[in-house]
C-alpha cells in the first residue's frame, strides 16, 4: 500500500524532473529554433491540459477558452513596466480566474450545445468589448518592449506546462474529479446523489482558466505585441479542442500526444506546403473524430491492455 | 425610425431566417451542430459568381446550380461522414460533440480549398443594381429579389412542414426519434433528405447574398454565427422560432447599428444573445424539444 504522500510527491517530482530534463536537452543540444518550437509545444500543453480539467472531465465543451488567454494578456500588458514580471503573471492568472467566476456561474447552468455556443458567444462578446475599449483609447495594438529573452520565456512556459499537467493529473484522481466525472455521466443523477454540481463546475471552470491566463501573458511577451483580434481569436479555443481530441482521454498524458503530433505536423507543413496546412488540419480533425475516437493515447491504452493480456 | 431602415432590417432578417431555418432543420432532425453552414452559403455564392462571370448566367438562373451543388454536397457528406457520426455514438450529447468537431474540420477544408482555388480576393458582379423607389424607400433590384426569394422560400418551408407528409415526418423526428421509428418513419431517408434540403437552402442563401455583397472564402463565419445565435434564441428544433429569431437579429443588427455605430454591431448581437440564453436557457420559444 502506497502512502498518500508518496502518491502526491512522486508525480510532482517525475513531471518537474522530466520537464527540466527535456528543457535542458533542448537548450543544450538543439538550437534556438527548437527552443522556439519547444515553447510552442509547452504553451499548447499548458492550454490543452487546462482545457480538459473542465471539458474532459465534465463533458461541458468550452469554445471560449480564448477569453482567458486574451484577458490574461490584456491585464499583463496594462501592468507591463508598472509591476515586476512575476506580479504581472500572477495578475494575469488571477484576472482570468476572476473572469471565469463571473462567466462560469451563469453559463454553466446551460447545458449541451447551448453551453458550447454560449461560451463562443461570451468569448466574442469579451473580445469586442476589449477591441472597443482599445479603439476608444485610440490604441491599435500595444507594444511590449524590453521583455525577457527567448530562453527565459521557454523556461517559464515549460513550468506552466508542468503545472497544468499536474493539475489535470490530480484533478482526475481526486474526489473533486470523481464528482466532475459523475456530472459528465449523468448530471441529474449526480445532483440527486448529493454531488454539489454547481460548485464543482464553477471550481473546474476557474481552475481551467488560471493557467491559460498566464499563458496569455507569456504569449504577449513572446510576440512583443498585444492585438485583441489575435489574443482572443476563436481559433485558439478550437485548436485546444482539436489537440485534446487527437490526444484523446480525459487523463493528463492525452494532450501530450495530441499537442506534439499537431505541432510537429504543422512545423513540417509550414516549411514545405504552407498553403495546404489548414486543409490537412481540417481533414485530420475529421479523420480523428471518426476513425480514432479515443485519440492517440486512448489507442495506446487499448494496445497496452491487449499486450498485457 | 425610417421606413428605409425597416426595409433594410427586413432584407437582412429574411436572409438570416433562411440560414437559420436550414441550420435548424439539420440540427432538429439529426442533432448535428453544423458549424460549416455558412461555408455552404459561401460555396453557393461562388457558384453564382462564376456562373455570372464565365457564362453570363444571372443569379435568377444560377441559384438552381447552387442549390443542386450544395444539395449534392449534403448527400455526399451525409453518406461519407455523417452517417458514421450518427452510427458510432449512442447518446445525443456524443453526436453533438462529435458533429461539432467534424463540421469544424469540414469548414476549415471548404474555406481553405476555396482560398486555394479562388484566392482571397473579394468577388462581386453587376446584377440588379437599378434602384427602385417605393414611397420613401429606395432599394436596389437585387436586394428586393433576395428579400422576396428568401421570404417565399422560408414561407414554403413552414407550410411544407405543416402539410406535406414528409415535412410531418421531419417534425415527428424532431419531437421523438425513437417513437418516429416505431410508427414506421424511415429515419435514414428523412436524414438524407434533410441533409440535402438543409445544405441546398444554405447554398440558396449564398446565391442571394452574392448579388449585393462581396464573395470571399471566409465570408461564411459571419452567417454561421448569426444562424447559431438565431436557432438558439428561437429554440433548437423549433423552425417557427428560427424565423422570428432571424427577423429579431436582422432588426437588431440594422437598426441597432444605425443608432449606435458599426463598432457596436458584435457587442450588440452577442449581448442580446447572451442575455436571452441566460434569461431563458432553453431559448425564447424553446419548449419540450430543447429543454433537458
């Protein structure tokens, strides 16, 4: 029988150890190009792991997670050069959580396709409010100058990816995650058996918002530029979903596969055939949903079980 | 509020109603979230643009080609992909989630194939630019044609679903799929026909829009979002609700913008949409069908 502390500590040490090793290997052995690709992969891992905490566990598919990236980025830009970097990052995460409480409490009453489209609607609503605020202030994009270099952003992003992975890992294994999965299977039955569904859903929403908010801040640092149309783009939310679907499963390893697969593929395609990149993405999405419904990780699990037998 | 504004609101509303009714037909019967709906309108718009540019065929004729093309596309997609979405999943939630992703993939493919083939250049053609005057209203011929065509089509659909036997079958399916199968409705055939009809109507809407707005590969998103806002406002599966919702959104967009300014268009539309959904989570007219 493993002790509780062991069950908690081991994944933390393993994940941070692995992240540090991979990061060190990339920095020492590969060039700056691969560090940038690595930053990209870490960013999408952080986002997709956060997304499955809500949508993978509860089945409430959010098409609005770009809101949190955008809000985090915006708050970070407003505070830029006024507060230290770490405080800006914390504020980005905190403001995303705050927005999640405000949005989540009413939105999570709505179920199924209504919820999906409502989150998209709310995301666009927030986007256009920010665009109008910025236009009212006569700002057309804001520059973020004097930020940390490529390597520092890479380390920070890798840290966020590791945190998000652990969040998804522990959320699924906790009593809290059990409640969320009960909601996914049958919300009415869960509620009747005493699961505090509203509270759990809102907490899951908030938890899945914090890291995307901080990713938004790092995203702005990396591009050196804040532009609402880019930071709130619905394409960001859709890419998260695509990666989660390709990876498969509601467990933490799933997104690793989906993200790596898609990023590597997009690097290859951008280099060789940029004009068909989006077409291939669309075809792959269809193929995965229809042909590999459990995603890459789901397939691997099935294969492993067969071998074990 | 001038009569001119009301006329403009009516035209936008009629196009939106056509888009929404056809989208709702697909959702209501099959529980498919067709996020590629606006892209089918884009396909229809290109059909009419090329028919006019290459052969000089006016949209009053080429709409037939647009309908045929998108209708056949609907059947092909149904037989090739959608059947598998419906067959592979047991629960309605699963079908909804999967169809959303599959249609998103289809949407990306359609948009980017169009961009690859036709470039992103906005396209338009000169048809029906003569301005007609009624009382104090001035309207171009093309917009008037679009208004009449959309109104007639939407009206015909509503009548069809009240009276024709196949229309009744679709409405029965919207109400209860299992019970419909029990009383002998051929579900598979109804599905194929609603795919064909739903897609064809989106193609028709594309033709109508192409007469007075520029056609681009990415023009569809706006109509997809509008159509979804409407069918959720009017209730999923509720066709009459979609028509009313279409005119509400058209009015809001046109008259709201006239009073506030174009910057507030999206805030206004999404704001009303969010407010309605939060106030009545099952949609404005959503009854038993949508409420879970």
